[in-house]
């Protein structure tokens, strides 16, 4: 890993967050009695900031680790094959934050907008973990591990239809909440039938 990879892996960081990243990297180096902060220390610090701290005290059974590995591999495989998707950067089955595993995709450059293909690819990769579980274990053995994936995919799909005008059927209209609109808080952006 080099400094460009590190920078690419910090999308959306505020001005103060790189300083926090350096401080966190220095803490990792100090814990290892290192005299210098290495790129590996900074990589671990970035992972902690983005994905949450590793939960080394959470002991998972071999079966749970295997299920998590299949789930995360599903995200990675789908993300790799759908068009316009950011490249896979890291896959981990180390529990972090509220997740048992994580698949991290990193953009190759700054992105200011997304097209329909890219958004549909993101939705597909979000469901990749659940699909992998169903393929390996059967549809009745799919776990609750995809709850955050489903939440994020639903929000993307809802925004595509209600805010970004990317529905072929409904067209380029804003069907979002009308509160604070020029027509007042009582105005409905659509009929009951449309809702």
C-alpha cells in the first residue's frame, strides 16, 4: 500500500479526519513498540475509522465464520462482475462495529454523481451476500446478517424512484416528502393511488 491508496481509501473525510488517522496510526505503532508509523499502521487506523474497531473478544464458531465468509464473498463477487462498480479493496470476516464481516469497495477517483447502472450495481452487490447464503445453505437458512444490506439497498432504490427520477415507469419526477415545499406542508407530491 502507498500514500495514494491510503488517500483513495478516505472518501468523504473532513479536514480534521486525516489528522485523526495519523494519530490513530501512531497509537497502533506505539502498541507495537515501533519507532516509526508505517503504512500498515495507517491502513489499520483507516479501517478502524471507516469500519469500526475490531471485536477480537467476540468468539465466533467455525460455522459462523464460514457463513460470514460466504456472505462477504457474495458481495465481492457480485461487485466484481456488475458494470460500473467500484473495485473490491478489502474483504474481512473480522467482526467490526455492528458487522460480523465487511467488504470494502473503493472508488478509483473522486465521484460527484452516479448513473443508473452504477446504482443498480451497488444494489446488486448489497444483495450478493444474501444470495450467496441462499446458494450455499438454501433459502430457508438465510440469516439476519443482511439486514443492513437490505436497509441500504432499499434506501438507494427508494431514492432512485422518488428523488432522482431514475424510474422508467414513473419518470423524472420528485416524489419525495413535500414538507417545506412552496405549496406548503399540506401539499402531497402525488395522489394516493400513485403513493
